[in-house]
C-alpha cells in the first residue's frame, strides 16, 4: 500500500531545481521526487550487492590460497620483510 511522506524545510534552490527537472522529464514534482528516490535506492542496492560480491570473492580467494601446500604464512612474510628493512 502506498504511503504518504512530507518533506519539510526544502531549500528554495533545491525546490526550483526539482521543479525544473520535473518539467524537463514531463513529470509532476511528486513523480520526479519518487523517481529520484527510487534511482538512489537502486544504486545503493547495486553498490551493496557489489560490495557483498567482492567480499565473497575475497573470501573464496583467501580459502584457495590457504589450501595450497607450501604457501607461506602472510604474517611470517611480513615479519621477515620488516626485519630486513630494520636491519
């Protein structure tokens, strides 16, 4: 069921820009605001999905690297590198 929302204290400049954009898009001001909100939420969902995908891929790679026999421990590699720089 659609809900009603009121936006208060809209700056004159923002209102004017929204109104101009709505006219260019041949939309009512309400339809333009809804379109902008919908687009922003879709972008946010896409970004969240891509971050989740990247984290899942990083986890997959981490497990793959861990399973390889003879692969050095990253903490040990860092300790050695730091020791060499400090020497």
